[in-house]
C-alpha cells in the first residue's frame, strides 16, 4: 500500500469515527423525535379513523369521523366559521397596527429601547390565563369599558356575554398582542437604506409616495413572514376563548374556536377519535393556507431585484 493510499485510508477511518461520534450525540434528539413527535403524530392519524373514548379499546370506523364532521356536526361547522372570521379579521388588523407603530418608532424616538420593550410585552402576556381573565373583567357588564362609556352618558352592555360582541372582544385581544410582528417590522425598516428616501425627496416624493414606492415593496418579505406566522398562530388560539367563555364557547357558540371545540370533544366528551380527526383537518387547513401563501408570494413579495 502506497503512502497516499495509507493516508486516504486513515482519513476514511477518522471520518467514520467522527460520524459515529456525531450520531451518538444526536441519538437522544432522534429518540425524542421518534417518541415525542413522530410517534404521537402517527398514533393520532390512526385514532382519527377509530371510535376511541380513552376508556375503551379503539374500534376501527374508517372515514366515519370525517363524514360526521361535514355532514352531521353543526357545531363543528360553527367552530370553523367562528375561527375563520377571527383569523380573517384579526390578523390583518394586527399586522397593520404593528406596522404603524413600527413606522412611528423608526423615526428615532428617544428611549427607543424602552418603548420597544414596553410594546413587546403584550405579545409575552397576551396568551396567558391572567390576561384572558382581565380581558373578561374589562369587557364585562361592570367592567372598565362600560365605566368609561358611562362618563359620556352611554349605557354599555356585557360585551363578553353578548353573542354579537363576544368574538369582537377576542379579536381586539389578538390585535393587542402586536409586539412580536412590530419588532420584526422595525428590524426590517432599519434595513432599508436611507439613501433611497433621500433620492426620493430630491425628486419631490412625499411621505405617502415614499411609503408606497419604497417602504412597502422592500418590506414585503417581512410582511409575508409575519403573515404566515400570525396565520398559523391565530388558527391555534385557545386560551382566550376558553377563559372568556368559561370553556364552553358561548354565548350561543359565538366564541367556539376550532381548538376549543376539539378540546371539548376530546377531553369533555372523551371522543378522542373524533378529536384526532379534527386535529388532522386543522393541520390540512393550516398547511393548505400556508402553501397558498407561498404560491401567491411570487406575485407580491419582492426579494431584491426580483419579484
């Protein structure tokens, strides 16, 4: 064996030892992936085709759970409608509000770090049980909102207890958690070269024209990123509706979020097979909408010199 061949053989042995060491260190992660993630996913897929009550052995029923969802279960359709309205209204409002505040903060305010931290707090606290309880109190019949309206001689109502307004209060709560997208928008604004605005000013462009022709196109990747994240997160909203409606989705199912109804089926009625089927339908809905967003992004998202 020549010296060159011996050197190549030693390199091969060394790379194999390094690979074995890498796999050894990765083994706990792979074990966790299989046991905690992949295993439950496959189990839920199987259970979605069964009649399983947690107390009895699962019985194979085929597509019955899925057929029942769309043909017999009116509360399922109601939860889908409520969640759709919640997502369609709250996500654009939240992103618009977050972008507006990011534009204000980008003007070089003193104490920017302080304001950025303060405005980020709602994103940290908005999904907590404590804030949901506080929100129910604020919009209750004797809450702060009605107290303020009473000062102006306006008689309020129990906003969270009225079918026409209860969902609106949850939409406001979601809009209030604008901190995370605002920080991302602010980071994107800081990446736009000031020379673009200076050149536009020389050409006589006002702030509105600059926003429409410079800021908005260059922010489209950030808008797309925030849109996808908030779309997924809003479909998974649960805590707010659970606390505000006392875990029932009331009044009159006006706050019956999809995830809340899934919880009621799985852990109140112990119909775990049906709940698993609902979970897979939700997965398909989120995956489908995310895919549509990615396909549509090539028509409105600008990356550098490409469209």
